[in-house]
C-alpha cells in the first residue's frame, strides 16, 4: 500500500511538473510576443519621426520656392530649374536638411540610407550587399504614370524629367494629399519595397538588374515592416499610418483622392 501510494505521489508530481513547464512555456511565448510587438511599435514611431522630418523639409522647400520638388531634373547641371537638383531626395537633402558641402561632390550612397533617410525597421537580410536599400518614397505620380497627378511634376518623362514642377496652388487639399512615406509601390495583390517613389502601381524604375515585381519576397517584407501599415506624411505636415490595404487595395473615393493633387479619385486612370 505504501509503495502504491508513493508511485501515485510520484505520478502526481510528474504531472504537476509538466503542467508548470507548460505554463512557463506559454507565459514565455506571450512575453516574447509582447516584446516583439513593443519593439515593432517603437521602430514604427522612430520611422514616423523620420517621415515627419522629411515632411518639414518638403514644406520648407515649397515655402521657399512656391513649388514642390521635381521627381527628376536630369539637366540640373545645365541650369534647368536650378532650385531643383537631380532627384527629389537630393533637392531636400542639400537645400533644406542642412547637408554640408557641394552636392555634386557628395555621392548619393555616402549619405542616403542613414539618418532620417533610413527606416529602422527596413532590414532586408537577403538584399544584395552592393545595392543601397531605399526606405522612403515620394508621391510623384498619384494614381497615373502616363498623366501624373502627384507632386513630382507634370510630365512622366522627357528631356527635363517631370518638369515643369507642381505649384503649391495646384494641391487642392494639402491635409489630404499624400507626400512622402515608406517606399512602397504596388496594387491590391502585390506590394514592393525599396523605392524612391510611393506609388499605387508598379514602380517605373528598375533599381537592380533582373528586378521583378515581388523581388526577394518584397510583399512579405513590406507587410512585416510596420505590421501591415506604412508611415505617410501629408502636404500639411501631419503623419498617419494607414494600412497597406487602404493604400493599395481600397478603391473608394476617400482612398484614391489622397493620391492626387486635384483631390479627385480618377478611378478611370487605375491600371487594369
């Protein structure tokens, strides 16, 4: 009887031990999940601060020049639109963000991808080491590539890039006009990252040889960066974190009009 009771006690002790271990495992998993969530939120806040700083630079340029930066100005060295530099990023960096030195002597790769230009949550482990990863994009096109409705200029391509620039008076509703945000591009099915543009269609620039729409799992990476959201600053300077589905899949007037300077949805210009 004593041996049988001892065996029962041992069995109960083992069950209790396993129960305690299971509870500790569950609590540890919950704690790790909470830590990961808190870390993700902290990174999103830091990214939002970067985007806010870029928005301040954009507003300063618009206030000084009464126009928005050209997406591209290939003839900058020849005196074409001298207030704009070769790219919208260099325009903001060297005119409003206090980058020292001669812009023609400061390599893009030397300063881009750091400071306010680097999203702390954008860390693609499988990205080519010899390629600069681009964190933030400009709403240069709106919903249309062929007839740009964004901020980057009036013509999609040409000898003077997207010139002439967009006047401040052309932005009908600055508080509802997307300006700069996480460098995402895509549609309702696929979303890419690593872009100097924030666009509601496939990015028109091929940044690496053989680049495909879902290069190196960019859709998965885009959703993971800020838990399915993107940080976006509007023309009036306020920052929001809309979901990627709202940005790229929603075809309501509210969602589409935010891309275009005339604050109209232009649903007819959406890519099929």
